[in-house]
């Protein structure tokens, strides 16, 4: 039988009661609960109680009190942790309903912890459906608060519930999901629990090599970080694997080491399970006295811890021991007690196991009527188990079919998404290609325009250069003309021309008037139109009109010809 601290510890009421003498009960005013026997506390639990209660009583603050109760609820190994968890539930519930109370986020987180503790209490009492209900409620709050570490730890409890129902693949899925989260948070203790539970699931799936691999990971972690309880569990599980392989000496070594750890640190939790395992190993080795000793110790501890599930199994093992050793009367006594307790628990698997053992005992005693009665119970229970297994298999098939359909739909959705992604990618490539073509065309046009513009600029520069040359030539021509005019003017001014107007008028077909004679005299002196107008006290336009008349009478076209004509007349004289 596999027994594991984090998976198969279920607590219930007492079946048998031993007389209690000399118990040292704690003061309820300080320890907050009644009937706490300090003699039952390990040194570790006593130290934890002292530390937490000091915080509770000295700080006198709501958050400090809740924090102290949380320490006890989650870390106390003694069964009184449930009472402290209930105190914590009452206080947190009160604060959550007090609208004037601050730190609502803190109390909400503590409330999730209360739900988790409630689930664990149901789990230990064998009500795994209720346990899973509370674990999942706590999970929703942890997700809402965004507390990854607490959410991951709570998921370990959910996986533990699945393991109880032998849904090991589902449990492994959760363990491997939370393991990297716990490693990233450096939560070494939770990582060790995860390793241990992974190993347990592989052990249940008959994959011993993988199981031992994860148990060894636990054993290789520092004890100061992991804690002795987890080390003791890993040792127990490795011993269970050797026991299943009929390697009884190796199994005994691991079981004894697990017991030594628990006894050294005063850990009662999980100890009766190891005693049962060790008793079975001694039975395999033929050491019946040692077998009886450890079976009896496991029965005593299960009674003290009010664990009916474990007690029923231990009583059945003791009955089988006495059957093997030939003590049928003792075997019947323990077998009847085991079956009565199994009926009370209403767990079919335990009922059938205990009924089958009792049938063998009655057959050995020749009590065939009693054997037939028990066989009827065995048959009915087997039918119930078969029916339940059939329903479970049907449920698993339906769940598997639903998962298959979901996976197929997911595959179709994935393919559709891939097609949409490809179409989107193709559209993007098309857009990019169009943009590239537009850019290339724009670049070509820009290059053509730049080339055309450069040619135009060259032509404009060339034309501008030609204009500059022509302007320079015009400037030179102007300069020459000015020089020539200046020379002519100087020659006119330097030569004292005396005009004989009487002779001139005789020669001309139309004689010059006196005004025209005065203008001609000014002209011969080389004066400009403006100077002539000023000298003669007339306008420039009048001078131009008179010059035009003079040019007409002289039959010339400009002042130079007019001057030359006058000079020729003077020379003839």
C-alpha cells in the first residue's frame, strides 16, 4: 500500500480510545483553543506556537493576529491546526464584512488561505469532492489578486485531489505547469513538494525509474531549505518502490531513515504510514515480531490522530498478519473491527479489502455461514465498485471524447488562423510590392525630371552666358559711341564754326527761321538737346521739333550729317 504525506493523509474521528493520564493541557487564554495537550506537541510545533502566539498577543493589531493564526494554520503539524484555521476564518470573515476596516486586500488574501485550509481539512477527512471545491474557490481569489506564488501552491493541492482519484496524468499536468513558476520564485520547499508528488504519480503509474529520479531530486536538496518532513516523505516513497520490487532489505533501510527523521524532529504526521510500510517489509523478511510491533504502533498513532481511513487499513493488515501466523482468533477480532470501520467510512475499496480478509479468516475457522454473509457484502460492494468504475470509465471516455473534439476543433481553428495569417501576410506582401513599384516609378520619374531640369539649367546657363557676352559687347559699343560723340563734341566745341545763314538760306530750298538758326548754332557747338533747351529757354520737345525741321530742310537724318553739311558749306566759303 502506498502512503504519502501530501496525498493520502485523511483524518477523522476516533474508533478506539486509550486512557489518558498525566496530560499537560495548555492555558486556553494564551493558546486560544481548549484541550491542547502540550505533551503531544513536537519541539518544532512548540517553537512555532511560541513564536506565533507572541506576535498575536503582543502586537494587538488585526493584521498581526491574522498573520499569526495563518502561520499556525499552514505550518503546524499537530492536528490542532484545524482549530487555529477556524479562528482565523472567523477573524478574517469579520474584517471582510467590516466596511470601515482597512487592508481589505490583505484580508482577501487571507480569506483565500482560509478556503485552502478548509479544503485541506476536508481532504484529510476523506471528503475530496468538498476539498476540491474549496481549493478551486481559493484558486479564483488568488488569480484575481495576482499572487502567482500562492496560486501555484494552491494548484499543488488541486493536483493532490486529482491524484486521490487516481487521475495521475491530470495531476502531473498541473505539477509540470506550476514547477517552473515555483522555481522562478525560488520557493525551494514548494519545489521539493512538487518533485515528491511528481515522483509519487510516476510510482503509481508503474514508472519506477522516473519516480526515483524525482525522489532523488528531493533528497539532493539542502535539508535546511526543504525541511525534514519532505525529506522523510521522499525516503518513504523510495522505500515503497523497493518494497514493490520485493527488495525488502533496501526498502527497510529507507523506511528506517524516514522514521529516524520524523522521530528526531518530533513529527507525528506521516509516522503511522511508515510504520505500516515497515511492518509489511518485516513480514516479507519473515520477522513476525517486528511486523506485529510496527503494526500495533501504527494502530495506536492512527487512533491518537483520529484517522479512521488509516486505522481501518492498519487493522486489516494486523488481521492478515494474524491469519498468516495462524492466530485465527486474533485475526477475527481485528478483521471484524477493520470491516466495521470500513463500513462506517463507506469507502468501497476499503470495504472489499477488509471483507476479503475476513472471508479468508472465517474459512480458516470453518465458519462458513459468517463467510457467506461477508461474501454477500463483498459481492455487493464489488458490484458497486464495478458500477462506479464503469461510470468513471464512461465519464473518462466522454471527457476524453470531449477533449478530442475540443482538440480537433482547436486544430481546425488553428488551421483557420494559419490560413488567415497567410492571407494577411500575402496582403501585406502585396501592399509592400505595390509600394515598392510606386516608389521605383517615382524614383524613375524623379530621375528623369532631374535630368530634364539639368538640361534646362545648362541651356539657361548657356543663354545667360551669351546674353552676358552680348551685354558686354553692347557696353563696349556704348563706350565707343560715347567716346566718339565726346570726340565729335570736343571737335565741335573746339572749332569755332561761323555759319553764314544768309548764304545757307540761299542754298536751301526752304530757308531757316531765326529760331532754327539759333538751334543750328547750338547744335554746331555740340550741345545736347537739354543744354540747347536751357540756353534758348525753351522745352526739350521744342528743341526736338525744331531739329526735325532743320534735318528736313538740310535733307539730313541726324545731327552728325547736319554738322557735316554745315562744315562743308563753311569750307566752300
